[in-house]
């Protein structure tokens, strides 16, 4: 009788674990890309992703067809003086609240909070792309951004 009870409980546990048709030990990841391919606005080819939008719901690369084209993007990649630069929209004459700050000499893991000093952010000037530099982007301040 006792063995029958143990077997019944074991079968019940096994059925409960497999009844969902899912792996109960599966880890569900929210994929967050940390690498994206962007092309400089200076390239002659059209239909290339040159901007990036950090706004939730539309996160990802953006095609910027003309330097003054409006749209939803927070930074653009360009070439100035032979070097790659990141541009906030205002640097191209596009009205936006997006801002960009460079934090050289720190690893990404060390930057746990965006700088509170608003003078550290570029409003309408290019910011040089340098290896080993962390960039903080303030989005265009839409609800939920």
C-alpha cells in the first residue's frame, strides 16, 4: 500500500512537470543586443542604417536618408575630419531632446548611472568615436523612454 502511494505521487509529479509541454528548467532570456552595424552618413550608398533609436518599442537601427530628415532616432554615425563621430539629432538641425555624453577611461560595467551634470552632454556637436569610451545617450524623452 505504501509503495503504491509513493508510485502514485511520483507519477503525479512527473505528469505535472511535463503537462505544460514546456521545459520547466528553460531560462527565458530577453535578448538585448550590445552590438549593431551602422554606416556613416558620409557613405554614398543609400538605404544604409546610419542612426539608432533607443526608444522602447522602436529600439534599433534607423535609416537616415538625408541629413536634415526628421524621424525617430537618438544618434547618427558620420565621418568628420577623417574620423567617425556620433551625432545627436540637433547636430543635423533636427529638433530633438536627445543628448550624448562620452565617458572615457571606464568600462561599461563601471558606469551604473548616467551623469547628472547636463553640461557633459553634447546637444548639437559631434562626439568622436574612440575605443575604450563609454557613451551615454539620453533619448528624445517620449513617454516610457
